[in-house]
C-alpha cells in the first residue's frame, strides 16, 4: 500500500471513531456533573478529543486527494506519516491532559506533526504554480 493510501484508511477510521466517541459521550451528556460539569476543563478536553477525530480524519482525507492531483512527490511520504502521527496523538493528548493538566507540552507532538505535514504539502502545491 502506498503511503498516501494509509491516509485514506486513516481518514475513514477516524471519522468512524468520531461517530463512536460521540455515541459514547452522548450516553452521559445529560448528567449535569459528568466529568465535572459541562464547562469543566476535563469535559472540554473530552469534547476536543471527539471533534479531533472528525477534523483530523478530514485533514487526512484532504491530504489523500491533494496527493492525487499530481502534486510533486518531494516530501509527500513524510507529510503522509506526519498527518497520521498528528491524528493518532491528538485525541490521546486530549484525554491524557484532561486527567493530567500539567501535561500541556504533550500537545507539541500532534501540533508540530500536523504543522510540518501541512507545510510540506503547501511547499509542494506552491511548486505547481
């Protein structure tokens, strides 16, 4: 399987996990004090983890289709794996930080992975101009 096909599979797995995590969170949303209440830090991070499945699934899908357009291949395999790494680590970091707020620096892993992947893709798109 070519590296970019991993992003297509990843995209749909992450979208499915978004549906699944939303279903699980939905079982408890009516409990006013669940995870410390609606506005609590812990509950906000759980919601962020849930939404990150959709957002990063769509980012991987966008990358897959962008890579199909004849974009120069320079750095695209690295970008592919950076998007996968960012997608995997973001919801993990959200849940870890919900329970260990001092773990803020962990967010550097998904954020830097996604920024680097995006920069590589943009660099290749600009080459087309």
